[in-house]
C-alpha cells in the first residue's frame, strides 16, 4: 500500500477535494473522530479555529493510502495501517477524518489529522515522516503478500520517468535506392517543358526545386536530402537554365526546408486529428457503459443501506423486548435475567455490525471487480492511442531533425507536448515515460 502524505493548511479546499463526486465514482465519509462537528467541512473549520491559538499554519496532516490496483483490501486493513501511522508519527488520539474514494475499479482512502495537541496547544512534530511512512508501506506489502513495487526493492528505481531511451533514439534517415531516385528525377525532367511544369512534377514525387550551394540547381526530398540535378539528370547547366531559368530566381535550401516543414506539419496534424477522431469514436460507448455502471453501483449500495437499516430497526425492537419493564423488569434484575439479556444484546449488536460490514464489503468488492473489467477496456484503448500518438511524435521529430529544426514542425511538436485533451473522456493517466517523450496523458 503506497502511503503519501503532507503537512498542510487550507482545510476548506481539502474538504472540497475529498468530497468531489465528479472525479470519483463513489465517495464515503468513513469516520470522523475527535471533532464536535459531524461533517468533513465543519471538522476542518474546527481544526483551523483551534490552530489560531498557536503559531502553526500547516495544522493538518493529510495521508493517502493506495493499495495495489488488483487487490480487494478490506476496511480493517486500511484501519490497521492508519493505526500504525498514528503510532509511528505520534498522532494517536488526534482528531481525524477518514474518507474512501473509488474510481477506475480501485478503492483508496484519505486520512486527515489535526496536528494541534489540545492539551499542550502546540503542533505534533512530524519529523522524518516520509521515511517512517515508507517503512510502514513496505511492511504492509510484506504482511499482505503483495508484490513489492520496484521503488521498495531498489531506491534508484523510484523515478517514474524510466522509459528506455532506446525507444526514443533518433529515427534513421530514410535510405532510398539511388537508381530509383535518378529515375524519378529524370521522368520529371522529360515530362516537363517549363519551370512550373518541372516543379509540379517534382512535387508529385515528393521533391522540391531549390538553389543549392555554389548556385547549383538541386532537388530536395521531404527528408532534407539534396540531389544535384546536373548529376542526376546528366545535363549541363546551360540546358537547365534554358528550362528553369537563373539559379537566383529559385528558393534557397533553407526556404525549401521551410516549405517542406509547413506541408509536413499540415499532413502530420491531419494524421493526429484522425487518431483523435478514431479514439473518440471508440471511447464513446465505453464511457456510456462507465456512467451506467456507476449509477447502477450507487443504486445497489443505496438499496443495501436501506435494507440494512430496516433490518437493524427490526432487530433493535426484538432486542428491546428482551429487557422487560415494570414489576417484571425489576424481577429480572433481581434474578440476573436482565443482565444476561443485556449482555446477549451487546454481543448481538457487535455480531450484526460485523455482518452488515461484511455484506457491504462483499458488494463493494464485487463492484470493484466489475469496474476493473471495464477499466481494462479503457487501458487498452489508452495504450492504443498512446502508441499511435507516440509513433506520430517520433515521425515528426525525425523529420524535423532531418530538416534542421523548422518552426512549423517545432510548433507542432510543442502542441503535441502540451495537448492534454486529445483523448477527451478517459481518466487522467500518467505513464512512466522518458523525459524526451511527449506527455500523451489519457
């Protein structure tokens, strides 16, 4: 179970975050302890008011508990972990709030303590809390037979940006058959009777007419490779001038690169748009299924809650009838019957509470498993989109390097890096990635 924590103020903002239902499919306030208020917002306001009597600004200690995504973890395991944290950090008996969140088929918890010790009116010191939490987290993995994350095994693997650099090496320059290049250029030359016709013919085959170094007539392909026309066509400069004109009238190598870059940017942008359209089309039915599932799960939990409340009321009536009143009740007290009935009631209350909790967790675990199956579809779609976007990015980057960094391609690369909405509707996903890779978050 990964434990992440921080000292903080801003109780109002934290309460809003913990109670958000638009980002979480289910939100449950599990426990509020040590506060007069019986709601999260009121509890944090109360903690803030008490902190005013001290110099402490970060009066809250916020902890998130994230178990392995494939594990069904009972509430008692969360509570046990929280108790270990309290003992290790000196937060035992401090006022606290526990909230459970569910999304993407996973359940995690948040526990927030007031750091202010009311008896001494000073904040509990949180020295070395990250190291202590790391030790507790590692023990939780070992005690529950969960597979240890790499970060616990080797401290050098904690950085999530650990994609292999081999995946992002510069693309190799396109190697074409020289005979095919010469044949294509000669076909363009033979079929043309003017400069414009020759330029159009070249462009149809992916070449651009330009002025090279020493005022040579050259053709440039989309990869930035330059070919001498006199050498490829086997004609003299005079013959080239008669059809094309003077070299100074042609665009420079740099101008040709900019033109190629602009056209490639448009092409690649269209490719990116096609990927987005395909992704959105595939995503739409999955998201409808997700919304339907969340609604059904909430409805089923509400039904179970009502059923348990009705059953509890009936059982309470039965328990109260065991404790007779009046003269009979007095007689029961004298004979010990009352004490035995009361003890039986107390034992039954604990038993029925455990029964209700077990029923609730059984339902939650079943729903989590169902939600995980849907999440597999989302992850599969995310990975497909990410692979296609990554390949597109590598193609653009390779072309840009070969063309000497053109503004149009550079801008497109920056847009891809900054684009956070190309896969609208999926939960945010931040895969481990190389720092040179664009953040295609989904």
